[in-house]
């Protein structure tokens, strides 16, 4: 009997991409995805350790599965990712019914560990302290037929005092550019029209082989790939962001006019305590140069509220930077104390009540800015790539959704002759806006290879019940 699986993912884009690899490995081992709403035989949690709520979410879900596992002893539970790398044996102590714990450096071991746990009827823990083989060699079940992640590097050499990721992901390891471009071209040949280059500090790419211009060269090379329509990257670090990258973005025809640049705080004093290696004048200077070279670009950011010692004056400086930078969106977080980081033992920890109040103020402040930025788009036209999870939005009212070139979400009305598939590109005239999205009307439709790839995958899904003898959903 064929066993089914499901993969639950917490955290960043790197984790999402790792989950594609986990799914690909399980496919290769002979398992199939579980139907939506049907309990899987194998449940894999790919975890995050950046914030405390990720821990709570994992252990809450494990507790939920405990009685299900007890009733079905053949069911298996695996925990991987950053929290597994951090907690290791603690997971088994808290949830002894977990079958496998694996870390960030040995995703490829999962099928063997599951089989070993089944045969030996004993929990398996395998945590490697460093990466032995770059995970790009592993099979992957991509979640999209037309948009893909491509890892340029893994790990991080920064020492931010609030972040535990370098401890869990290890030092930066860069892929060979030839290997990266080979993967990009293979993806494009399969119908992918959009790729996102990934790295914990993606624009530090090249540190392994001593080439400070390596990332700009990579963006430029992606610009030469026929059939690749959109290139994005995340997340860069202001310290390593150089003008040659801006030039590559401006000159590469498929580099999208969007930059996600984490700020974290608008206070120079707090940035110093965070050990962020830049100050606000450098940060704002980067944004100014990006907008000068790419006038239609949009900037998004990450901000932490309530870092230890943050005063009201420090917080006001963050509000002021948001006003000056006019981010189209900011992903805001309440500081979370992570054991093992320098910030966790710093004096003057900010109370939860103050952190919550500041977070609410920052959120409201950025909402107003985002709304203003989006209102300025009224009367313009954007090329919207229709996405799978947003493509069926409000079908009864003939509305679809997708992402603009500058990464804003756009909802648009269409007529029957302009009905797009996920992966197609629609020119949309913007007529209204809210803080989190644009609203408009479809003007023209361009069928793409990405839309063809999505349609082909949809047909494969329909055929799968016949091929496998039972339905199998794909993410």
C-alpha cells in the first residue's frame, strides 16, 4: 500500500524551498502527497527558530497529533529545520512519539531516517553541525510550475545580536555560478518564467571565492537567459549592498523593480546594539540610488520593534525612517528573545506591554504610508503575473489576482476574452488601491510559457488518480 505524506512549513523562503526538496525526496522514496483534509501517514514539520511563536506552534501541533499517532502506530512524525537544529533531543523529550528529528544540514537523510525508525521502532535523531553537500543536488517538488526559488547560498557570516540563524544554518557557503545558471536554464526549459535568487544574505554571494562583484554578475547572467521574464532576489543586507548590484538591476531587462531591504530599526544606537554594521544614512543612500537608477521601483523592508534598550526616542526614529523611505510594505515583528543570542541577555529588556503598543503604532503608521504609496499608482498600468493561490480570487465576480513587476498584489476585473491562467501576464489599469493591494481592470492578456506549464501540470494532476490508483494532490 502506498503511504501518503504532508509537509508543514514555518518560516522564511529558504524553508519553503527546503520543503520543496523534502517533498521531492519523499516522492522519490515512493510516497505520495495526502489529499487535502485527509490525515497523512507521514507528517513532516519544517520548522523556524527565529521567533518564540514558532516554537509554540510546533509543540501545539505535535500535541494535537499525539492521540492520532496513538490510535495509528504506523503513522510517522518527523521534525526538521532550524528549530530541530536548535532543540535536537529536547523535541523527543517533549514529544517522545516523534519518529525522526533532522537538522538543516541533512535534509537528504529524511527517507532513510524514516525507514530506520520504522524498522527499529525507535526515534531517530540526526543533526549535522555543518553542511556537507549543497542541497541543490536533491530532487524537489516545486510548488509552482512557472515560478521557482533558486538558492545562491546558504548560511550567514553576520553576527546580528538578535538572530540565531547563523548558529543553526552555519557559515555562508556559496554555490558555483555555473551550477546556479545551469539550474536556472533547466527551470526555464521546463516552463518557469520567474525565479527568485535566495540566500540568508544573498548579496554577500561570492565571499566563498573572494569576488565582491559575484552577485551583480549573477543578476546580469540571469538577464541573458531567453524565456526568463522575471528575476527577483532576497534577502540582501545593507552592509554588502553595492552600486554594481543597482547597475545590474537597472540594466538587466528581466530584473524586477523591487528591492526588499531589511532595516530592522531606524535608530543608529539600536542598529549598533543589533550589530547591523550600517547606519541609517547608508540605508537611505542605497534607497536613493536605487530609485534614481530605477525610477519605478518599490522598496519593502523588515522592522523589529522592542529590541532590548529601545527607547521612545529610538522608536520614533524608526517611524521617521518609514516616513522618509516610503516603503510600499514593511514586515514588522515584535522582538522575540531567543536563547543563545547576545540580545537575550542584554539589560533593559522592553516590557511586552510597551512592545505591543509600539508594534500597533508602527503597523498603523506603515498602513497609512502603504496606502498613500498605492494610491499614487491610480491611473498607471502594470503587468500582473497571475499566481496560483491568488488566481481564482472572486471568480464569481470575474476578478483575478497576481503580482505586479514591483511585487505589489493586484486584484483586477476581467472580461471572458481576457480570462487568464496562473502563469499568464495581464496588463492592468489601476483604478483604486488599499494598503495591501491595488485594484484595476484587465486591459490586455499575454499567454506565456508559464501559463502553458501550469495548464500542463493541472492536466497531470487530473491524470494522477488513473496512474496511481488513487487521488493525489500536489502542493
